């Protein structure tokens, strides 16, 4: 059963993953940024929510430390273009140039993540099972097939999830399911999230919080 789920997940990843990035805008992901030029923007704009070292202390805001620079630049670009909607991020990216976004992406990707502990033991085992093996019955692929066994993600394709706040992950899963978030290119996450139950979302969000 687990082998079948993993194969299903890999096939979905290959199908949707290629479409996701083939159809996404790439202006802010071309080239590399200079982390040293991002410090002022980090201190003035980003640190309040994400902390200066990228390890957010608020469960409502994502940790950015060690996230792939391509993913970070893409998200900033899409917050600015409106492809990804967020009332807090929208005004903060308005004045950012393409170089600013690349520099910020380089800065936060270079920060060291701080490990976290999953808090709800009752959800960890369920979340681990779904993360590693998926749910063959409902067609939910293993999260690990795209985000990696340790949650490190696959640079340029899939984001890092290890150590991410469970509250933030749960919110994003619900947003993908409802369509409030739709900047996943080939709609891979929207398709997957619609197959997940509320309980599965809570469980996998709790599990990734403790991944390292």
C-alpha cells in the first residue's frame, strides 16, 4: 500500500511539477542576488514578522531561513504582481525592485534554520504516515515525494517545509483547497489539498513543524 502511494506521488510530482514551473512567471528568479545588499530592507521591513535571521517567532508568519532562493524570489515577485494575494505582504513589496527581491531571497536562503519540536503528539504519527506514504485511498500523494524525506524541498521546484510553523502550513493548505491561494502554476497543490480532510491537514502540518 505504501509503495503504491509513493509511486502515485512520484507520478503526480512529475506531471504537475513540470507544469507548475513551466507556466509560472520567472522575472524575479533569473540571476542571483547579493545578500549583503538586503540587510537594510530586512531590518526595516521583514524582521518584524519573519525575524532578522528568518526564523519567525510568530506561528502566523512563515520562517524563511534556508528556503531556496528561487522559491523566495518567486513568491515575492507574485506578491507584487498580485498572483499571490496577501494583505500584509502586498504593501511591503510594492517598492521592491527585481534586484531587491533577488537580494532578499539570497539573504534569507543563507540563514540557518532553528529546529522546532512538534507539540501535539496525537497528530505526529498520523502526519508522518501521510507525509511519507500519502493516502492511496483518496489519491493524496506522499508529501515527501516533492518536499523530500527531511522536508528540505527541491530547489527551484518545491519549497522547504522542515521546521515550518504548523499554523502557517495549515493555513496555506486550506487556502490552496479553497482557491484563495492559486499561485502554484500547474495547480498541483490545489488538486492535492482538495483531496485532504481537515484532520489530515492538521496532522501533516504538525508533523512538518518538527522535521529537521
